[in-house]
């Protein structure tokens, strides 16, 4: 069976995966962008996110690249898709990424409010799932055709999946910044009790990379 993986999810030294006061002007919360310096400098992110031929190789790029390998579908929490809350007032919001998002595979967005699938350029279609994470995972695995499913976040969705032991593997990058407030990734989560253990850890000047796997 395909794995459910978290990749390149970055937290601060004080454990926050997003800063406070998230809105359309601060999608990662205040201070949130400072988490991702390690990723934005890599060859993988420059190519896949910005369409550039620049960027650095090395350890950070190795971890960034693994997040795009063998991925057949994504799952996102609604806040990762956009800042709209409650019932959809219309279908004008089409994501943070323009008409050709970075995914290039089907993406399943968790929401309490129905919306028709949104077909984008480059092979990305957003499907809005109202039946919960188990339904989203089943649909994602069906279209992934044996490849893995990547769980993009946010924090609350990852916590929910951890508590249900749904995540098979996580790559967490720890960035040397302090946010002071926001959403703590492992708040109230007992990883050893849930069967998770560290299987790899390496550091670059910009981040410490940790891989956790369910045993």
C-alpha cells in the first residue's frame, strides 16, 4: 500500500509550524516565512515552485527533492488552500499559486463546505472533501495508483493524522529561528506512544533534518 508522507514541513526552534495571525497577507502567519530559508534556496524549490534554473545543491536540496519523489496525490487542510473561512461565498478563490500550481497531481482539500472540483493547469485538480481525513486518504490513494500520498498540512491536520497513526513517515526540518507564538506541531502529541521513532537526522547550516517513521 502507498505511504502517507509529510515532507519538508518546517518548524521553529520553539516548535511552531506556523506563526500567529494567519490571513491573506500572512498565509504562514507573522514570521512564518522565516522558517523556510533552507528550502527556498534549494535547486528543487527554485525549479518546482519558481520555475527557475538556479538554487543550491547539497543536503537541503536532497531533502527537498525527496518530497517530490513517488508522489501520486496530495492532501491539504483547507487553510493550506486559502484564507476563506466558512461556506464558500463563490468560487473566485483558486489557491495561492496561480493557474499552474506546484502539485501537478490531484489534491484533496479537507473542508466542511462542499465545492465543485477545481481543474488547474499542469495536471492539478483540487477536490474538496467534506467526509473527513479517512475519506480524503482513500480517494487520494485510489488516484495515486500505488504511489505515495503527501500530506501538506497544516499543523492541525498533521496532528489529527498522527493521533490516528495514519502517517507512515515524516520529514521535519528544524529552522534556527524563534517565532514565540503560533501553532506548535507536536502540541499534545506523544510520538513514542503512537509508535513513531527517529530514523535519520542530519544538519546543514540552515536546518536540522529529522525523519520520523511509524514502527
